[in-house]
C-alpha cells in the first residue's frame, strides 16, 4: 500500500525502491533510488547525481513505480 501524498511512507523502503520527496526543491519533487535503508536512515542517490540520507518518520516521501 502506498502512502497518501501528505503522509510519510511506511514501511521503510528497501534497497532499489524509487522514492519521491514530498517537499519541493525549486518547484520540483526530487526522485531517486534507495541505495541503503535501515530503521534509522535511508540513503538515496538522487537522479541529479547527489546523495542524501533521509530519516524515516521525519522526512516526507513516497515510494513510486520505476516507470512513473
């Protein structure tokens, strides 16, 4: 089951999942691929080449289908 846009994703995404941030950066919702995840952090390699560590339950994102 996928989260609504206004709720964080639960459960924690797994390595290889595609996610999208729900907060925008310059009017765009960044998308990336989960490189590592556990109960404390989710390491994401964004499509723009950057990497970020997200916090489950704090950072708002949703899992998206690879082709969407």
